[in-house]
C-alpha cells in the first residue's frame, strides 16, 4: 500500500491553496494538494512538498 498525504492550510490572508483537477470525461473539480510519501519521508514534509509541486508555491 502506498502512503498518501493531503495538505490543508489556511494562509495569513485566509485563503487555502487548492488545485483544479481536470481529466477527459470527468467533470472538473477542486482538490487539496497531495500525493505520495517517498521512502524516508515524514508525512509533514511529504505534504508540504506535494503542496509546493501542485501549486507552484514555495512552502505552502
């Protein structure tokens, strides 16, 4: 089983980073950034990395 993480974070300006998910044949939806935990990762670090990758931000 692959461990997965999601990152919910409210910023100082009271916004929350989300990603618009689009796939052919499936209605678009907004999701929290997330992804897989790599070997040796702590869940918190993996969640922050996946948020950065998903949103293009530096340290969500």
